[in-house]
């Protein structure tokens, strides 16, 4: 079992890390759950007598005296079952009824680096070593007074849990809090964690720092009495050269496979063999349940993310996801009901992207992007707005005091009109709706500037259409993904560029007036010199920048 008292005494660099640990540890006691109410009726677990005996032998369960039904005050139930895994293993699942009584926003919040940020942090790492905790949640003990909060009726009587429930809402913050404490020591290398996974990375020239950090981490793991694979004791008995040789090998971390490329002196990334195998098996299915289909789409998107595929290119996947989700809710289906119909177009889209993913070619990890409100960090700054009449933009290329230009385009009715309903006398623009007009205006301007050779490497686009700003999600590696066709078309065209979107209120947008007032006819883009002062980016809002500010450095 983990030695929680020893973990609490470990020397830390960040006091906030210790505070997070102590707050999360409260969920291992009973006081946190006083006066909470759950169902008094307990269903008998179908867990086999063999599995019950095995879990009792290994210190996960304890046989207790029979309890009256319904449960007396102060006791709470837990659902217990097993899931079959590959290699004939069975995974134990313990889900406390207290889950419904604990609010998510009341727990210590874990914030993680994005998957892309992790990959970028490992790009230059010649040395990588991963340590996985063995049966992590089962090694975290519950305080004795709290055991009555997790009781269940087995085939041969009543039991209580002795270790952290695997399905508890608070298990992640408890487990992650311990891991963060273990890795919060002074070092000069890269360390990433995800609950029970720890990865250490270092560049060439950091060999001594890397070996020192590995040994210090292993000693902290031993003090905490946390068992890992490979064992901390085994690593400590290795020589420095043996540790470095082990760290030169290819590594798989959180479903991503890293291989060193001697030519570029960087790590290349691809999907793990396990991910590809799952993908192949899942796509062979002729029929799907709602659960299996949504799981397949999630797996595809996960794999696309790893190899930086522009997800906006496969809008059909999101249409299928949305349609299935709507059907699940509207028609009162169960997750395990068979889907009556999967469109041919959706199957073709799945087959198309699967062919790309199964090839599993290693790719170069993108460079880090700069998220900042500093005007000087961008080659281009664009303020843009759209209306029912057309769109207008102010574009400044180069230095902050460079000459700005106005770009305008008036919508052409014959290219984008629809009848809103049968019997309408007039015709109406798609541009009547911001969901169409705003993304279309941005896309047309970016494509125009690119054709003219006036688009720099780093571009800031400021709009009063919040959906664009909110959906961009570039720090996660996907690039933007739009739920609507026009929004997704924008991201399909711009995700290959280093474009950061900012929001500004409509009445403060200097392009508002020029998007509504035109002195010309026709659908061509017209350019004129601008004599206007532009707001600074610090006066706008970008959620990516704000999210990056929220995560403390020790949450890694």
C-alpha cells in the first residue's frame, strides 16, 4: 500500500502542489461525506466467489458482518463488478453511490497540458523513460472510518472496500495529487504525468541531469511505497550507461509512439500498435450499437489528433456523430441498442480516414505556437466583420505602425440565396445568418491575402463572432472544428496556417461600419487605404490564452 504519511513528508518545490494533495486526501476520509444521502437499497453484486476471494486476499476487500437492509445511517453502497479484458484478465470496477451526491465543481480541479503540448515538449528529447504505477488505485488505502461508505453485498455475504474506488468521481484528483507530489522536485528535464503514468525526457547534452532525475524519482517512489513497472529498485541498481541505453529506446506514452529520427534529431510520433489494432477491429463491424459507433468515432478522432490530421477535412464524421447523438436522445434509445441505419456517406468517410490512419506513418511534431496578446508578435493583424450586405476588414501587415488597408466584398445574391419557406416572394441571403456570413468573410479574406502573397507566418484575426473564437481549439492539436458547414469550411482552409482568433464586442469592432456600407456593386474584393487606429489585442479576448494562464506549471 502507498505510504501516504511518507508522501506528505516529501520535499516539494511548489507549496500549491502540497495544498492540492492535502485537499484531495480529504476524500479518503469520512468527514467529507457527512450528511450526504444515497440509496438505502443495495443490489447484490454478481462478482464471482473466486474473484471476491482473490480481491480479499490482495487487500482490496474485507469481509464484514452482515448489515440490515435498508442500510442504516452512515453507511453507503458501492456497485462492484468485473470487466473482461484481453489476455484473459478481469478488471475490477467499484462505483460508489456517493458519486451522485458529490458535485464535480466541489473537488480539486486537475488541469493537464494538451496532448499537443506534451508532444511538443518531447520533440527534442533523445532520452525518454516511462514508469507505470502498478494497480494504482488499489494501492491507495481508504481511512478506516471511511470504509463504511463503500459496502456491498456479495454472493456469500457483506464486504467493504479497503482501497480507493476505481469509479469514484474523486479518484482522479486523489491519484493525480499523489503523482504530482512525487514528481515535484527540482530538476532541469521534461516530466509529464497522467494519473499513474510518469514520463521523463531529456535532450542530448542533458545526460547527467536526466540520470540524476531518474534516480531521485525512483528514491521518492520507494519512500512512497509505490510499485512501478519497471520497478524503481531495478532502475536504481542500473549503471548510468544502462539507464541511458534504456531511455534511447522507442517509447509509447498515452497511446502515442515516439521514435528518434537521427536525420532531424527529433522525435517522430505515430499511433501506438494497440490504437491501430483497435481501429482495425472496430471498423470491421457491419452493425453498430450507439455505444460502439460513438466509441469508434472517438477513437478515430483520437488517432487523427496524434498525427496532426486536420479534422475539419472530415466534416462528415461530425455530422454522423451529431446525428447519432440526436437520435439517441430524441428517440429514447439505450446506449446498447443497435443503430437502425448508418448512412453510406458516413461509412465512406470512416473508411477514407481509417485507410490514412492504418498506414500509421510517423509524422514530425509541430513547433510550439505562441499564444499572446502582444501585437508585435504577429506579422498580420486583421479586424473583420460581416453583415447581410457583405463583409469588411482592416488588415495591417508588418510593423505595428505599418499602413493598414481596407478590404470589402459585397455579397452576390445569385451565389448564395435561399427561400426561407415555401411561398416566399423574395429571396434571402445565407449571409442573413451570422453562422454563414462571418466564417465565410474570414475564409475569403485569408484566401485572398494568401493569393496576393500578403499573408505572413503568424496572423491574428479579430472578430465579433464568438463561435469562431470559441471553436478554434488550436492548442489541442486538432485545429478548429465547426459544428456548422460554414464554420467548418473556415477551419478547413485556415488550420494549415498559424492563425489565432480573438473576440471583440461588435460596437468596438472598427470593421463594423465598413461591413455595412459599400460604394460599389458586384462581388469582387475591393481594396483601399485605411486611415484608422486599430484597438490593441490586449483589449480583446482569446480563450486559448486565458486557459494557458489558468494551469499552474506544476500541473504537468
